[in-house]
């Protein structure tokens, strides 16, 4: 920012009385959230590292319904927007929110600092945001050496990361591989299992934003089979396109509950909400009507033709434990086409991500090569020309041939 503009900005704020009466703490927080979103809008594909579409977060919170005094955790918290959504939910209902206990872990140093500042500016006091790698070194451990467990988890894990310690996870000391060890190129089920192990057995529930691929990919079929058997999955919601930054793919929300009500045991509610989305000015979001419709069907746990379906665990197992939404929620004859489209989009998005990673790697390599001096012999001076080959010219070639003829003995032609 130019010095002149920065000076004018400081002078402008100096003319205002920034007291608590004139600028309540929540307004500071709202302003900070606005700046985070603007930064996300301008950041392209990196935005997803720290910012999740707030209308989707609101939907996730609305369905889990945080309660007063509960502990809430986000293992990949970014700028802490999901944790704040729990506070906003209680505030909107006129309930006490200050006794919520918020916990988050974030890999990126700068982003974790943004998360702490975000919570602070919203007037939150009881929180812990710790910088670190959730899969390699989970930050929240009980005195007995096991993972801390929470009432509620909200999360948007990084999509199918490839650089993680799979070998270490295969013998995880916290037992987070109870479903199996995910493939190296897709760590989604590593985060999934971490979250499930972090839920309290009585009140634990979670809402996780995932790519659709985790519902049907072949390499994760055995883990999915074991997941269905645990009866932890309560609801799967398919969302519309373009809700992820810089990705046209459709996302899904997976809701799990460790202690389901009796009437929901051994059942999974599938909701196909791909049409419940609004797109304006190149951005997609959920409107209040969309959120209310989805939450209402979830709360009533009902089947609606073309929109929702209740499948039993036995029915899911007969379909090879696939959780793909079009297999259960049929919209005319579109189910097979939708399934194929989801698989194509998942493959395409994985290819695009790999392409971006390759582009970044090549860019770094060229930068290194551009700063590396050409090979040279340190024992030779810079003016040494003993190994420089003399340039060939036509005149030089003729001169060499004349010398060769003169050096040969006289000879007579043979007949």
C-alpha cells in the first residue's frame, strides 16, 4: 500500500472515536470477517486453505445445533469461521454463548494467527487455536495420552492431499486408522477417522464438507464398508456446484452422530440439494430458503420424492457400501448420468489439482536453475582457452588441405 494512502487511512480512523460504545466488539469482528472474505475472493485457488463459503458453514451449524456450554472443535480451522458460526447460531437464538469452549488446529502459521485474531475481535475469550499438523501431531491430547473428545466438530479438511505421512498413520498410536489406511494420494479418510475418534460417545456429532469422491471411490471401498457398519453416518447432503473456491465440482456434507436416536439407528438420510443454490456475479451461495428447506428435511428425517431418501444399512451394503447420492435419490432417469458426472468431475478436479502442483514445482525448478551459475572448473582461470575448440571456417579448411597435400610424397597415377 502506498505511504500516502496509508497516511490518509490512519488520519481517517483517527477522526473517529473507536470506543466500545461507538464500535461494539461484534462489529469489529464482522468487519474483520468482511476483510477475510475479500482477501479470499482475490486469492484464487489458495482461498480454500483458510476460508469456507459462509452460507455452507451456516447450514452445517444449523443442522448440528450447538448447545450452551458445549465443546466445539475444528481440526483444520483456517480463519476460524466455522467455530464462529456456532457462536452466531446461539446469538441469533438469544442464547448464552460465552461459555462455549472452542478448539482449533491449523497447519499454516499465518492462517492460524488470522484465526486467533478473528475470534478475539468477536469477543471470544475461551478458545485455543494451535498451529500444527493435525494428522502428524494432533494438538489436543488428554492426560491419559488419548485424543481429546468434543461435543461437536465442524470441518472442511483439505481436499485429497498427497503429501502426508501415510506410513506413520498406518500404525497410528491414537487408533485413528480403525477403518483402514487411506491411499497416499487421498488423505480424506485420514481426516475423517481423526474426526470420528475426536467425538464424545454420548453427545458427539460432526458435519464435514467433503468432495463427492469420498462417497464412491473404489480405492476407499473397504474403509467405506467398515464405516457403514459403525452406524455413525446419519445424513449425506449433496450440494450444488462452485461452492468451493476455484473449483466447479459439487461438494457434499457428511453428518455423523455417535449416539443416534432409536428411530434413526441403522439408517442414513440422503438429500440431493444440487439445485438448492444461487449464483450471482460468478459466486455461488445458499440462500435462507435453501438452508431452511435442507435443515427441515434433516430434522424431520423424511423421504421426499426426488429430493431425499432414507436407506437402511442393509440396503447400502447391498450396493457395495457406496454412499453415492444418485444411487438412492432418483430424479427420473438421471441417476446413472449423475453418478457418471460426479465420477468425471472428481477425476477432473484431481487432474486439475495435480496440474497446478506440477506447474508450481516446475516454476520453482526454473527459478532455481535461473540463479545457478553455469558449470566451470575452479582450477582454471576465467581466461583459460586451452579447452576451447577453434571455430571452423571455409578458409581454414582450404589451408589445412594444402598443408596435407604438400606433406604427402610424390606419386604417379597407376594404370
